[in-house]
C-alpha cells in the first residue's frame, strides 16, 4: 500500500511539472510581441553634424555645452519624442518639433564637468517613428593648481641704467 501511495505521489508530481512546463511555454508564446518591421535607417531621415563630440581638456567643475545641429532629410515632418542623457551630469535642451522637411534644428547638450579625468558620456535621441540615435561626447577634466604660478626665488631683479 505504501508503494502504491508513493507511486501515486510521484505520478502526480510528474504530471504537475509537465503541465507547468506546457503552461509556461504557452504563456511565453502568447506574451511574446509580434515581430515588427525594423524602422528604416535614421541616416535617411536625419543628418547629424556629428555623433561624437570632443570637448578636449576642460577645468574640473566648469560646465560646458555644445550645439548639435541636425537636418530633416525626409519628405515629412518629424518630431523628437525624447532626448535622454546617460547620467545626471548631462543636460540636453531640446524642443519636440515638429520639424518640417529640409528644416535644420539643434539640441544643446550640456555637461557639468564634475567627473575627474577622462570622461565618455552618451545622449540618446528618440524620434516619434521609433528610430533612435546615440550621440557620444568625451574629454578630460583637470584640476587647476591652487597656486597657478609658483614664485621663483632665484630670479634677480634687473636694475635699470641710472639706478
């Protein structure tokens, strides 16, 4: 009798685990989004003045900005859905549009400069048609010395003639 009870329990667990697997596979299939057609290449819609800006060397903590010029290459108007910074040290300034066919517009990207040494940052631009573009910028911060020019005690004062 104990063997029969044990076999019944094992069979119940096997059936339950099989049912759980089948249910999960069915749920996963139902939850998977339908494949969507890939949006066309963003370079056919927008021209970017640059996609990787070099700030060069900047003083630590000194805010800097650059204007990223773009042009609508499409035959329709476009709208910016979002411009998202990769971190809190970056501030994009932008307007959603609409931007007419052939119109040139800009996004101002600001960086607060509070990263020590070499920095690499990104900003992602989202269009209303699902296209995205990542803009990179980089540079290096340096800390100015407390005393910009040390005194040179070995320099002798030159006497002017007649003194």
